[in-house]
């Protein structure tokens, strides 16, 4: 049914870079056979799964929506893909994204933009716009993305689905193409909170191939889905739910807070004074790490290599320059240049070290707030889904779209975005944030709200 749905709507939505139709059919028939044979099947047996195209799949093209990796076929699969395969999930294909996960609208894909299923003239958010649009349109049942500054939550919000960024270190990133390693986390995109818990049950846990993963006991996350949140203390940081907020989003958010109170939560306004520093600090730290991570794309080891005109020859340096000049798109180049600059001698202390200090302040701020509150709640994004082409030439405006999600990554916290209403016919999302490894509590509150 999902494959038929892809054939029916993907021409308009354009969520998929690659559909793995044959493999999906074979895998799903194998599950049917096992069911007929009376085998006890694993938890996600036969459930269709879409993957953001920066998650490596053995034998299947993994492009990061970049010319640089347009024809790259990885020799191994990401740990999370192996885990989901072992649980019987069936991969339907690879989903569109902003190139190397840099962007908030999926318009920086080197191939084509993806459209929002609720209004095809609007962006689906980004950088996991393909995964979010595919789940929202029924082109797959759940998807995995990545979230460095909001890339699972913001598109989930724009497409009216549930997007979660688990605690930094809870889920392995081995085989997920890195952007900014101290911020990157795998994100889930699901139709509802229960699905999110079921997926987290499978993908969470220590992996020796990602040394940032932590050995903690993984609970059964579905046990948190009790529906009871009486007495939960929920803080609303005014700096993350006021400045620059679309008034239509503000209206919907206000109603959502009332609903939380009706459910028995204690909702209180609080203050997060360093909130405004998060986006500028992020746009120093993330590009700095990206400039280092993306140095591997040099035209020598794998991926694209520029070819000189007939009769001409490149020396090594020319080959590097042409390869990277032709292989990367404008936003990726902007980040690499910015990152190289802030790491250069003279700038390192002034920008990079300073940004790290700001990051510590943000972390401390959260710690202080979590002594008083169990969770924090904000809108997921200050904006409603905007029109395709409207912001693509204005990077600063685009960066603004992540101002409520970025602080969470700076502190490594878990957060979820879930639908909380509509404005102008478009979905609005709200975001819950909790202390590290309180992923279960987040699901508990989100489930009760949903
Ligand atoms: N939109 C943010 C950026 O452009 C976050 C991206 C992400 O989380 N991968 O960097």
C-alpha cells in the first residue's frame, strides 16, 4: 500500500531520492512468509521505514542530497538501520534533505525541493523535509532523520507529525554522515507518540561504533504512555515563546498550554536569559565542526571528482578545488567558509572559544530550570511553514526558524515536537524538553497531550 501511495503522490511531494521498491517487496513478502509459517515475529515486522539520505545503507545509494555523493554506494549500513532490519522493518527508500543536513526548508537539496503535503506551495521544513513529508503523506509509516539544530523537530512541526530528538548519546550515529558531531543526534519521525516510543525501544542503546553513546539501562518506553501527567511542573521560557513568534502560532500555543493545565499539569512562565545567544553560538560551533567533518570529501577517497576538459590536466590542488567547488552547493560552502574562518588563528579565541563558553552558559541555564521544572515547553518553531522560494536567499531569516530547537542541541537534551493545532490551515507544533535521559518523561507528557 505504501509503495502504491508513493507512485500516486510522490510526483507532487517529491519526498524520495531513491525508492527501493524491489527490495521492499521482497522483504515484506519474506515477513508474510514467516507469519504464515507461524513464526513469532519481532516488534516492527513488516512496517515500512523511510531513511533520510544521510543514513548509510549497504548497497543502496546514500547521497546526502549532494552532488558530492550522488553516486556513492556505502559498503555498510548504519547501526540503527541494522537494528531496525533485525526487528523486521522494511526500508522503502532514501528521503530528500537539505544538502548535508544544512538548512531548514529542504530547498538546499542539490536535486529538487520537497513539498509540504498540507500545502504543496509550502516547504516541509528541514533538513529532514523528505522524511517528515513522506510520513505525513502516508508514503512510509515512520522515518529516521538526523537532528543537529532541529532538523527532525522543525519539519515534524511543519508537516503535522511527531519528531523526536533523543538525548545526545542515547542512539548510535555510526553510519550517519556527520555534520557537527557534538550536536548531531538521530531523530525519529512518526505519526504519533506511541510509534515514537516503539521505534526508540529498538534504536536506543550503547554502540561500540559510536563512542559518544552511553551505557544506560534502556527502559521499555511504552510503559511511560500512561496518559497521567497530574502534578507535572512545566516551565514556559518566555524568551523561547515570545520574541519573533508568529502571532497565529502564539494563539495556538496558548490554547495548548490551557489544555496542559486541564490535564493536571502545573504550567508556569519562567525565564531563559541566554536564549538569544543560542543561534549565533550554534552558527559558530556547527560550521566549525562541519568544516572539519567535510574535509574528507576531497575527490580522492570516494564521491565526486572533478574531471578536467579534454587535453587539460589538474594538479592536486586544482583537483581539490574544482571537486569541492563543483561538488558542494551554496549553503554547504557558506558553512565550510564560516567554520574555517572561526577556527583560524586569531579568530579561534574570539569566536570559537567564546561560543563554547556561551554553550556552557546555556547548559547551566537548563540545569537551573530543571531544578524547578520537570519539563519545558515552547512552540517548535516561531514560524508557520513558509512558501517555497520565500526565504531561500535570506540565510539569516532561515536560521531564525530554528531558534527554539537549537538551544536543546547545545545542551544535549531530549526533546519532542508534536502537533498542537492549525493556523491558516497549516500545522503548528509544540516542543517539550527534559533533562538528559528523561526521554521517557517526554513521551509521557507528549502522549497525554496528544
Ligand atoms: N536548520 C539547522 C541548520 O541549518 C539545523 C540543521 C540540522 O539540525 N541538521 O543548521
